[in-house]
């Protein structure tokens, strides 16, 4: 990359993403570490530091035990590894539901300590007042409706939503209410395609789909799913673009064999020894 291009890099903001409604699709992937953020940064518009890190990084069964401190540390790492993409961070379970004031304190801490550009909050009409409260105080908010992992216990597991008219209308109303409250975009997860399409048509801010519809204004996936690094479970809506898990397994197998056979390290890997010519 040339020095001129480096100097011209500007990090995307909430208004930039909001302006993409109906325009070029928004590309988003999850990131939890600086090295991965550095690789993804050139190709995506939004890096989402998702609470999915609980399962992907920490081996948890779900996202409920993820803490604010965990999100702050990973968000700061992603900020250090990126220069262009807007970095949005999930507010973990229990950090925003109690009251709008508690949500503000935790969101402000997350942004101040990590440097991220926005937070993401799950919930529909019940969270509208909180979204408005945060936005009015300078905290950009990305909404999240449909399947909400933090409410998986109430939803009876990771099941597609919007399967009947009542559910569909509720999801559309949730998205409209969150958008009207000031969210700059809304993630629509795990819903019937027709519902996601209707949500996209019904609200004035971009929708970012995951297990939703190609009609959404953008798409997001968990990077480890895309790359074949997380093999515990592959959702229907994931398209694998690589099988890096297999490549890692083969590389480590070869490394272990070389160590056991005393073929590594060789002279070329040691100080004070000359490699054979």
C-alpha cells in the first residue's frame, strides 16, 4: 500500500453506514483479535466485535456469560488492528436491560476504554427508550431484531423466527420502533426470508442480515464460520469460503511429526550453526 493511500484512509462512521441504505451492500464480519482485524479491514465496512466470542474464543455454550470487560479488551484489540472499518461492539447480556441509565454507563465505558465507534443492542420495542437515550447522548446504536442469542432461553433455542403472521408483524414493528428511536442500522437475524425483506422495505436505515435475506442492505457472518475455523456447529445460513481448520490440523500434525523425528529445529533455525549447503 502506498504512503498516499495510507494517509487517505478514513475510518467509516455511523452516518457513512446509514447513508448506504439502498445503495452498495454493506459488508460486515466479526473480529475478536488484532491480527484478524488487520486482515479483514481492507475488505469490510463494519467489523462487529460480537459476543459470539463467548462460544468461538472461550468455548462457552452460549453468549450469556460474556462480560463487559471481555468485550472491552477484544474491542480494543480490534481497534488496534484496523484503520478503515467501523468497529461496532455488542453490549453483553445484563449490561443494558436494567435501565437506560445503566445502559449509558456501560456503553460509555465500552466506547471510552476501547475506542469503538458504536454499540449493538438486542431487542425491539422494549429497548426503544434505551436506544433513544443512548443516541441522544452521543452513542451510536446498531439494533438487533429477530433471533436474539441473548434471549435464546426465552425463544426455546436457536430457531428461525417469523414463521407465522403474528411473529412476522412483531419483528417488523420491532425494527421500525428501533429505527425510529435513532438506531443507524438494524441487524436482522434468523428470520424467514419474506420477513427480512419486509423489514428492509419498512425502515429508513440499513438492515444487515444474518440468516435473513439477500434483500437486506448488508450481510454479516461470524468470520470463524466463513473460514472453517469453528466446526462445533454450522448454521444453515453460513457459506464456508475456506476450510482453514483442516489446514491447521495438517500443519500441526506435520510439526508434531518433525519434532518427534528430531527434524525440527534444523541447523537453519538455530543460532551459531550453519545450515548445510
